[in-house]
């Protein structure tokens, strides 16, 4: 049973929808039945929606990682085979982003080298912990982030690469690094970068500045959408749709953070929300922001899905109670989010909170893009403790 506030909303939502069938967009429940797009091993990334296709990354132990795509009801095809093996120690990682006009793929590969270390060496050692005795183990020496892009259903091609030496270099060898933000909006890919100034031949990490950039998914000029003051904030997450981009900014000198919504074409600030900690968020094509608001008053931790319309300063909470692991998506006047820490459920509502349960997310292990939403379709991954994990899609 997933937590709802103030009461189970499913029956009231169905009644409300029945009274509002004639109103366009008044009811988010759809008569269409979910379709199983793929059923197999737990995906390494996705599913995301790109055009008419559902896209995910998969790979069994010992196999190459593949980016797969399928139109619901049709057979899946492989768009891209990545050069690293799934579930191996080579440091392979993949992330996906999609929009009606674009598909983005981000890969991270790490090179390792044998090195003799002591137990107190400040190195990252996967899968094992060095003891006080000197021993020879594999440690990471170089990491490379690569961005690839394409139109929906096409093979992604490389756009940019960000090499980075490990541990953090002191010399000016990597002034530009890729942060966590990665999204697709319209025909463009969006991501966040950190710029670290070089002073007297050394990188000054405390004076780093973050920025958001965009580039057409098929290649072209890179555009800087926003630039933070040196030493002020890092851009840790980015989401976009249409002409709007929402970003999470973390202060370098304090634990405070905020979410900003800006117009991509002009850089105009549309809305801003102050945060106590990182919260999931998303933005739709008219600049409306959806996020999970936190309240720590009187040691009563609560997490509430909230909608903030353009130009407003106070968000409108939806009548549901989420958990810290919930993610949220907004598109086409609908909001999708997960509730329940175990046996999570996928909820779809309109901007007023009228809606119902769409399906089960099962027992998610990683709450990173286990579902995606577009104006016409929703897709999600249902995790099972045993057996294959189905990817489902439903027209709205």
C-alpha cells in the first residue's frame, strides 16, 4: 500500500474524471492499456522516451552494453553498441536522455592501473578495501565522459568528450569537467559543466564555476545558457523541455541549494525555489516546475509533490505523500511521480492533483529514471525480485 494524503485518492479521482470527461485535460487517466515493450535483464539506464520510441540500455554479464529502442507493439532494435562490458570492473557507465526530437547518450569509462598502496592511501578501490599491509591492486587513473546524440530512432554519434585524471589533478590538465546534469529539450541536448580557473600553474577548485550548455543532438554550435559566478554555485542537475530549462544549483561555500527555471532563448529567470537538500524536479514546455518539496519542521520529515507555475513564488502541493527516493516528471499538463519506498507505485495526475495509480514500479533498487513522461505517452520499468523486469508503455 502506498502512502496517500489525506486519504486513498483512487476512487475520488475516478469519480472526478467521470464528471469531467468533456473537459480537455481534466482527467489524466487513459483508457489505453499498458504494452510490454521489453522484458529481460534489469536495464543499465532508462527507459526514456525519444520521439515515438522507448529507449533503454541493457547488457548481461560478460556482454557489451547496447542501447536499444522500440516502438510499443513492435520489435526492439539495437541503436548503438558501447565499447565496455556490463557489470565489469572497467568503469563503464551509461545515461540516457530523450525528447520528441532528440536522443542523448552519456557514457563514462574509467581506466585502471596496478599500483602498490597502503591501507590509508586516498584512492578509490572498487569491490575491496586495502589493509595496512602494502599490496598491489587496481586503482583508477583516468575517466572520460562522452556525449552522443541523434534524432529519434537513429544511431547516436559522438558530440563531445571530457577526459579527467584520477585522483583530482593539481596541475592545469582538466579545467573543464562534466557535471551530473544531462537532459534533452526539443532538438537539443543540455548538460552542465564546471570550469576551474588555473592560477600559477595550479587548478583552484574552490573558485570553480558552473554553467549550462546546449548543442543540437545532430551536432552544431555549443551555446552557453547560463554561467554562475566563480566560487558561487555548481550546477548538479538539469532538466529541460521546449524553450525552458530547470537546474539545481549547489552553493560551494554552504549546504544551501536552489532550483532555477530559465527561458533558454533569452536567459530570463522565470521562477526559483530554495532547497534544504537535493530534491527531484522537472520542467515542462510552458515553464511549469514540478518538484518534491521537503519539510523538516518539528522533526516531522515530509516529502510532497509540488507544482510551481511560471511567475509564482509559492508552489501548489499535490495531495500525495512521497518518499525521499521518489522521482518526478511533468509534461503536457500531467505530473508523474512514484510513491512508496517498497512496492512503489506510479501515480499520474493533472496539475491540480486529480489522477490515479498507473502501474507498479515493483521494488526499485535505483530511483534514477525508472520512468519517463511525454505529452502523449508514459513509460516505466517494473522491477521484480525474481525473473525478468518488464519495460511498459502506455498512450495517454
